[in-house]
C-alpha cells in the first residue's frame, strides 16, 4: 500500500470534518463528474489500484491498494481510520459495492448493510426476496446447466431472458425466442458470469420476458427511507442482446411522482433491507403494472446521473455523499428540461482507425470519443459495450430530444477496419 497525504487539508492532513472514503473511481469519461461533485461536497480520500492521475485535483488523499482484495481494502480502511476521521464510505463501482458495505460495517459507518447490498448484487437472491415480499417479479428459475435452463424455459414459456447472476451493464443477458435458442443463451450468460466476482460465477437465471418500455430510477436511501431523484427512459438495441444504446431524462416526467411506481420501489428496498446509500433500479412498464428488472446498489452508469443533473439540477454525487454520511437528501429541482444521450456502435466487429464528432448540431450539449485509434470493438456475444462515442442533446420534449440525438449521431464519423478473426473461445 502507498499513501499520499491531503491536498486541501491542514499540514498534509484533513481537518476535523474528516473524509469520505471512495473505493474505486472508474473511467474518467464516465465518472469524473461524480468525483468532482463528491469533492465539492466533502473531502474525498480515494482507495485506488494505481497512482491517481486525473483524479488528483479532487482528492484530499489516496491509498494505493488492490481494490479487488476485500481483506486488503478492509485492513487499509482500518489503518486510515486510525489516523484520519473517516465519516463515510461509498463506491459507484458495481464490482466493489459489497466490499464497500463490509468496510462501512467494520468502521461503524452508515451503509447499505451487507445483506442489503447482496440483495442488489446477487440477482437470484434479489428475486427470492422481492417475490417473498409480494413485489411484482417476472417468473424465474435458476439453472446450473443448459438442460436445466431448457426445462425452466419450458415451464415459464418462451421467450425468456437468460442472464448471469452478478454482472452489470446487461453483459451476458440474452433473449431466447424459443427452446432452440435457450442452450446458446445459457452458454453466453454462463460464460459472461465467469469473468465476474467469484461468488456469482456459474449458472444463470432464466426469466419471463417482460413486454413494455424500460426505465431506471436513481434514488437516495437514508435509514431505509427511499427518496427518488430522477427517472431515465432506456433505449435498448442489438437484439437478442440487451445493449443500452441511449437514455432520456426529463424534469417533468410524470413517473417521478407516480405513487404506484414509488410504492413498489419503497416496498422493494424494504424487502432487501437496504439501509443507507444510492440505488439505481431498473423497471419494466408492463400491461400488469411496473415490474422490477433489478436493483443496483450504486449510482447509474452510462452517464445517467449526469443526464439527471442536466435535466433537473439535482447533484447525484452530493446525494451519494450525504447518504454515506447518514444525512437526508436536500435536493430539489433547479433546472427543468429534457436531455438524452445516444451511444454510437460500429455496424460490425472492427478496429478503430479514427472517430470524428460533430462540433455543431441542434440542441447538442456534448459529444465525446470513447476509444483510442487501434481499439478493437466486438459486438455481442463476442464483446459488450462496444461504443466508440456518444452525443448528448436537449430538446423541448422527448420526441424533439430523440430527433436531435438522431441528427447528431448521424454526423459522427467512424473510420474502421473489419475484424475477421473471431475472439478466442
């Protein structure tokens, strides 16, 4: 481990207010806005696997530690707390939220609770808890083999969704339209799950396919009380896979105050026993009402919280810090507009030569390249999240925002070389 003292404390140490411990940070293009917001709310001490670079201006201090080693992280947290007042601990990295819950518990700090965060991270556990509490769920079954997956699909009825137990970002999630596709869907989900956390490797969930649009809700939870921030409408593509290719957030979305939806979300969080923190819940709006796809014990990815901030003025990083401190949220809308993001994918597996972005387009707020020249992008099932760029735009309403995103995305240029060699098995 390697420590580095404070940048904005006194004599190289934080002041009496102490620090928020942030475990892991993520990629700059996806997470810098959160680190900036957190640092503006409370001094931040980062646990990171390598020396900070772009993060440094936002940090009071840091510790280099293997963040994938729970024992090492816990030991480093106890050592830090022995010399610096640690007031809270948080993470927005899906793979680190269980470790974060263990650290919060060990230090006696507000947190989701180990059981609460496992109710998010372990999708099979989540299904059992929510079903037991009477929260609307798809029909589901667990399968350890392709044969068990086929039997489950025959019981549930096709089409079914086959997914890993503990992955995020829709990695390894496949729609099987009929029995003939189930075995291959199981293989994809099972193999995707084996690159994730050891606790969730092997096997797959087989679930009823839910018809209807999908949304996500980012919220703060304080002492078990659920406080929604904003709703994002999701755009899915690359079927039979479930790549998230876009999102839309509007300050005036009626679902932000829909009591049927909010009542279900409150009941779901009680069922999993989530104490303090931020959650990102994905919901399908079906003919029988809202049904939870999954609860994630972190802020949303894909810049969804940033869209929420652009649309409403609510600072998601500030909300996350306050929840980690055990404080009630203090957010209210200061902006009222419609904002969307579109992620741009290649039409085939390819090597990127260059990407060019529009500098002007109606309603364009941002455009960003996500890959370097030479990057290999592989579409599912050979790879996931094969994005080369994104555009963000605003409009008078959802339809105009979508049209402006279409126009801006059409002006993105991708120079590429096709990849003919398949990814190794």
